C-alpha cells in the first residue's frame, strides 16, 4: 500500500476502521512550532461522527493523543505520532457480509488485491474513518502555513444538485461553521439539510461538491513537469475516499470557452503583479501564480445504503442481493469539508518546505 505522502513534509497514515486505532506520523516538521493536543482536537472535531444531520450513529470520541515529537508544548523536529483510539466499534454486520462485496465500495478490489487477507470490518483501510488521520496532519500543516500567512478554507458548494450562491472569502470564513451542511450560503444550507434527511428516510444517499481555497500563496510553488502543484494536490485529494473528480479554477467549463474568455489578463496593483480574473485557479504551468488557489472536489453518494442491491457471493461464486445494515452517513459531504481543507494544507506545506520558505527551526 502507498500510505505516505510528501517529499519533505511527509505524512504516513495507519490504522483501520474497526482496528484498535487510527493515526498518523508526520516527519519533517520544523522544530519549535507551538502545538498542543487541543490545537489538533479542534480540527478533528469538525469531522466527528454525529456533527452533521443524518450522519452515522457511530459515536466515537475521537480524542487525539500525541505520542511523540512534541515536548514542552513545541515540536522537537523528531517524527510526530498522533493517535485516535477506535472505541465505538460494532463489526457484526460486516461479519455477515464477509463475502458479499458492497456495490460502490472497495470490498471487491481489496479482496482480490490482498487475497482475502484485508481487514474487511467497516471497510478496513478503505474506510472514511482513516480521514481522521489526514485531519490530524492537516492541523500541523495549517499552523505551519500560518507562519507565512497562507490560509486554507473549504466549504460545501453543492449537495444533491442544490447549489450554493458564490460568496466572498469573508462570508465563507464567517458562515461555514454556523450550519451542519458547512455551507456559506445559509439558504442553500437549509435546503441541503432537508434533502439529506429526506434521502435518509428513503434509505438512500446523496453526494455533492466541496470547494477549497488557499489565500496568500506565494508565486513559485510547484515542480514541473511531473511534480506540478495541481498534480500533487489532485493526488492528495483523490486519497480521500469517495472523491471522484477534481477541478481547478474554471475546471471543465474551460472546454466550452474561447481563449479570449478563459485567459487571465495580467495587471499591476499596489506594485504587485496579479490577474484580473482567476480562471486558472491560481496555478499556471504547474506553478502557483500568486492568486488564490481554487479547487473543487466531487464527492460521490455514500455507497452503503439501505436499499437492496445486486452483488455476488465471493465464496460460492453465485449472484446475491444485499441490503446494507449498520451505521452510515446519508451524505458525507459536510464531514469531507475539513478533510479536503487538510489535504490542501498538507500538500502546500510540503511545497513550501521544498521552496525553503520555512526554516528548520521556528523561532
């Protein structure tokens, strides 16, 4: 498995959904960064089960423990190990479905790749549970980025076809934490939550889109031609379970534009070169251009649903039907928001360190 991400700021995720714990090891973090378990906990709490309406009934405390790399309230320069224990685990339904791969999940591909030795409980290593490890690493990355003024902000822009109206950065900052849809458009958020509840009652699920913005990114981040900024960002974002699409700036709509519409004209403002539009999403030639980085990810509907679905029995190689029971979200989009934010932060932090914009010792 490929469980590590990054070149200089390297995160390694470990653990399974129903195993003893999930955690992350962060190698390359500068020494001297003030950090506490509470700092990390605040980020992790944003994706906890039960925060959003129609979320899973799995009630994990998700209490963060720092096992190494932090001493007297600051990073030491050694690898940082962060851990969350799995406590509210019920594997009974997964034991019953052992040889019945759930449509839309990695059950079948994991079974075949690892010869049936994979931990299938709760999806094991392929569960959304592992994103808690991404958020822990993201909490460290965001604190480092703050040292040079970079801010990362994500929000829900669509759920089940209900789209939020575009909002300014200040509005997103102010409103994203004020509703469980994590949407800056309060009117749209109310409609989204009603839809999620209705879909839950129907035994179904719904997906959506999360947008992430990085502000005050310096010009020059990115290593063409194979380690481009958007290439590594896309890789990090596709590591999030349920992400099926990633687009930057105007995204796929550029295919319907002319060059005169899509090009971002340059100008000078307050002695600084900027572009008057941002169709490129802050990245040109794989390198940050100083404008806000704007990326959107498409989140598929939760695969575990209460409706009957067709599958096969891997043990006797016969057709079968399956109704997934257990504890599942009807929509994971709101809980994906802090995860998307974290993966953006982790990737940017790695590129910032490659560009030598952060010292090895923070003072």
